[in-house]
């Protein structure tokens, strides 16, 4: 890459092996998260999220997470991150009564270092209520953690199916 020192063929091979292992882990985690979501009645689809600028959306009304085709083309890490984010919203719906309920904040700790204030300040959220903005901050804070998304799904959705 530009700005990096030249690498030997052995270093390039080691990097390729490491990347292949990381991609395998991402894909296995995606499969597991998809199973967890399917088990509680959530559909994950590829399609236009119908929200300008959104990479994906959670629709409690349709009980569907819709991921944009553009995001799908960005690779397994990008897909895992957006799937984690939307899975947090699913857990937020479950906390509010079930997967077909609107999101409500979980009330979990939010790390200011992980909050994407630029996203919250973007026009996507310009008309959003303070509760929706808080729910988004939670989802942005935990989107890098598959374990958190799975934990929240299990805590708020498993055995709580009121839909």
C-alpha cells in the first residue's frame, strides 16, 4: 500500500494467510448471527433500504433487516458490522415488547470513543426523536462486537416472542 515499506514475498504470503483466516471468521460469525436472527423470526434480505444514505435498515413492521447491495460488495467485515448494528436494533425492539415493536434504547453503557457523532448528525437522523438517536448511538457503539449483538438478541428476544 502507498506509504508502507516494501514487503518480501514471504511477508505478502503471511499477510494473505492471515486475511483469509479473518475472512473465514467473519463469515462464520455472519452465519451464526443470521441463524440467531432467523430463530426469532427476523428475515435478512439484500435490497434497497429505502432510506437515503443508509447501508441497512431494521423494519419491525416487516420484521426484516434489509442490507444494501453496495454494502454487500464491500466484503465480509463490512457486512458483519452492519448486521451487528441492525441486530442491536432488533434487540431494542424485543426490549420494547417483541420483534414487531419499535426500537427503544436498551439503556446499556455507550462508549463515547465508539459513538459516530458524524452519523448521528447526518441528515438521515435530522428528524429523528431523541430516543431514536439514543438507540442509534447504542447500535453504533456495539456494531463492532458480534458477541454483544448476539448477547442482546438472546437477552431481549429469546423467550420474549410476543409478536
